[in-house]
C-alpha cells in the first residue's frame, strides 16, 4: 500500500534531484487520481438536491408506511438514474489517499524511537558504522533508490535552502529569524485555504442544505486546520500548498461546469432547493440539513405524525368537547363515591381492624341456642316432687 506511492516519489526525485519538486509532482499525481472522484461526488450531490421536492412529497405521502416510502424512493432513483451513494463513496475513497501520503512523507525522515534505539545501534555496528552517526532511516522507499541513499543517515532534508524535515515551531525555537520563513509557509497555506473556501462559499446559495452559520463554519474551519501545520514538517506543508493550489483550479472548473448557465445542474438544484424549502415552510417544518437528517433517523414522518396527531387529538377532544358540552348544557359526569366510613352491621369488619364485631339480634339468639344445646346434661336423678313423710 505504501511501497508503490513511495516508489513513484523516489522516481520523481531521481529525475529532478529536488525534494520539494518531487513532493510537488506527487501532489499532481494525487490530484489527478482524486479529481474524477470529486467531480462524481459533486454531480451526485446536485442530482439528489434536484430531487428534493419529489422526495419531500413522498415523505409526506407515506409518512406512516416506512416500507412503502423506501419502495417509492427506489423507484424515484431508478426513474431519474440517480445513485444515492454517488455523493458519499467518492469522498470516503479519498481518505485512504490522504493517510497514505501523510505516512509516506513522515516516513522519509523516520528516526528510531528510544524503544528501538538498541536494535538500531546493533544494526549500525553490524554494518561497520558508528551508532552516534545514526540519522534518518527512510521507510517504504526502495533501498537502492537515489532518494533513499541521499536521506539515509542524514539529519537534514535540505531543499530550496530550507530543511524540509524541520517543523515551523522547531525552527522558530532554534532561530527566530529563520523560523519566520518557515512560519510564512503556514500563513501562505492558510491564505490558500481561505481562497478555496471562498470559492465554495460563492456557490453556497445554490446549496439548499447549508445555513449561513454552516457556511461560515465551512469557510473558516480549514484555516484553523492550517494552524496545526506549525507542528508538522515543512515538506508536508509544501505538499498541502501544492495540493491546495490545484484544488483552487478544480473548484474553478466545477463552478464553470455545474453553475455556468441557467439550465446547468447546479442551477436546477438551486431551484429545486428553493421549492423544497417553500413546501417545508408551508407545513411548518424545518428544511435544514440537520433537521432533515433528524427526521430520517426518527423514522421519517412517523414521529411528526404521532406528535401532530396527539396534539390535534388533544385539541379537538378538549376544546370541541368542552364547547359542545357547554352548549348542550350537559355537565361532565363524575364518579359517585360513598363517603360512609363505618361498616354495616351485617358486614364483618376487615381482619386488621381492632375490637370484636357486634353481632346482630338473630345471630345472638342463634348463639344462645347453640350454647344451651352444647351444655352437658346432668346425671343426678330428678326428685319425684313428693315430700317424704
């Protein structure tokens, strides 16, 4: 993954004998690879924006049937020959290119860390060289290449009279006068970033998914990113400068191709975005990008339908019901609750109540009769009633 781009970089150095020029030519190759992906991503994004009114209509029509909504969306994409992933996959594909170039340029000035320093010292002794002279050990480059031989064991990467291995912060710490020159490269990069984003901001009115706050954020965020380049090697800053210059030309081409006339794809997307925002305003919805993403994550219009249904039901059930009741003279019915606390005599109190239950008269008579029958009969003989003489 890293060896092939490193071999191309080394080939450029072999023909130019300049680190800065080889890095600049490498940026041209990278832009030649990523430009078709950028154009495809921009076209896919504008095609999706052009279908915004139809997509909003389908979402409102099938807000309660998620499966039917997905089917109708797929039919819409097939009818207009639009791929929803066309605006995402090209951008994702550019991320590995950025990582590869970052690793390659940082690998040119690789030096062993303290953890691997003993191994590096042993290797230098085996090669018959002093470990004290250990410098750069370029990574990913062919060992027999001119670039590897020119960097191996060195402590500088000199080109254009500057050490490309130094970062602006380190250069300023060593010498303020010379470090200012390094810092000017970062200032130049920030200015180029700002100019590039101004070109994008000029087309921001065409994009129906960006608010003014988001436009300002996208305009100044790359400038903040440029400030962090103060801590990276100057060779990497030069690579970003060359790449940004090429991106400015790329953005100029995109503006002419997609926004050059009234029937261009970008202009159609602008009109479709305005229609989608007008329709959303009529329905009381937010037409922003984040609001639409939130509705999609919550299941389209189902959440809106539930909330609107609940509110309308509460309003219709509360207000209309109350008004009709007042007109007809009917009073709201309430459950009639008994205020009696003392239990009835026939009903025994609960088990946890205190005291004995008061029996009724019938129960008392029945209890006496039972007591009489339960008494044992006397065995003493009865007297005849006659008195003995």
